[in-house]
C-alpha cells in the first residue's frame, strides 16, 4: 500500500515564508527517504507563484489532498488559519497528524489538543526537526 503524507505549513506572512518553504521541502525529502509520498501544497497552489487560483479551487484541492493522505505533518510554529483547518479536516477522517514547533514558542492549545494529533516534535532548529521527524516517521511506518 502506498503511504502518502500531506505537508502542512503557513504560506502567507512575512520574510520567513521562503525559509519555511525550504523547510517543507526538507520534510518532504524525509518522507521520501522513509518510503512515504509527500504532497507539498506550495508546489501546486503557492499564493505567490499561483495568484490566479481562486480561494475555492485552493480549498477544494487542499481538502482533497488531506483526505487522500494517510498522515498530516504540520508545522505549527506560526499561526495559520489554513493549517488549523487542515488539522481539523484530518480529524474528520481519522487521519493522524504530527505537529512540529520550536521549543520556545507558545502554540495554540486547541490545535495541539485536536484528537488527530498523535505526536508533537519540539525542535531547536530545522536540522533538529528533520532529525527527529526522520526517526518518528520510521517508527510510525513500522
């Protein structure tokens, strides 16, 4: 059976978004290394690269991609309405979620308390996040 992960993360905001997109790509690489196909939304519906996609089209596409996944991997270190919605969509269909956040950030308790969330990765930097996620993915997949 093919295992698919949806990589969720904030795509609108300030200067940090370009670095975060690189982080999401590294999350996808960690999935690939674990034998998991990764869907990364900014590759398809990036708000800067694809400004002509309507909100309806983005909602329908991303919702279906979450529903077609076996796992949601969400960076929740910065507030995002979309990420919160994606975690809730996962919960609707009993799709497990792992959330990643910096150790020193205060994060929404409602997002962390969502029943879909089966694991939290608290990291010091992106290298640490990928290292922890790599171990977690191997354990989860087994």
